[in-house]
């Protein structure tokens, strides 16, 4: 009695494996882009909730701003791709009212793209009552639309078979957050 596979059985099996891999790889890439996009949006949503809760808890303004190093706000508008920080003015610091970083969110996805929709401001400030405002310098309020809007996407998602991996995060003035999907750009 002969054991093993014939050459025809091996060729058919190999052919089926090639077909399965050919179909699975693009699907896997699309899934990975979707996971990265969701993770990035979730991190931004979580940080906005955190900043708002800290503002209400401390009854103090909390600033959410882009940061390249996790130590200071990056004053170049729109540079959220490397990370962001939550800060507050510390009344007990020497000298008084020095900016204190209370949390840093670094971006470990180098191909991320995060934009704040209002081009003349780059800081989101939560007041002690939980209201969200925009500011360019941390002191002067910028007239905001009905919602503060962030757009996030991962590089390469515009080439995927399913293009709706872009997330739009809208923060209403009193804290409600909605996330929607859009086609990548």
C-alpha cells in the first residue's frame, strides 16, 4: 500500500493555496488600515474626553494642543501627526501660572494624518464648565463653527479597496462627540 500524495494532488493543493493567499492579502491590508484608522480616532476621542473631564473636575481651563515632544505645545497650526498634550496653568508653580503638562498622547503610527478643521487655530480649550473653544495662542478665543472638527486618516488608505477609513471627529461646544467615516482623500 502506497502512502503520500500524488503530483497532481500536490499541484492542485498548491494552486488552491495561491488563490486563497491572492484573495486574502488585499483583504488583510484593508483590515489593517481600518484597525489603524479606528485606533487613531479612538485615541483622539479619548483625549478629548479626558481633557473635558479634567477641566470640569479642576474647574479650570485645560488646553489640548499638538506637541512634537510631549513637553510644550507646537505653535504651528495643524501639526497633530506626532502627538498632543493636555496642559493647564499651575497657580502654585514658581513663578506662578506656569503651563503644566498633565498628559501626553504620542503617535506610534508614523503614517498618520490628523488635521484640525479650523486653520487659524490649533488649540482646543475646555473651560471649567466643559465648554470647548478654539484658540490660536491659548488666551484669545477664535470664533468656532457649530463643532470643532478633526479629520484623521492613515497614509495609503486611498488605495485600499474600501476607502472609508477616514474618520471625522466632531466636538460640539458642550462636549458631545460624534465620529463618522468618510472616503480617504
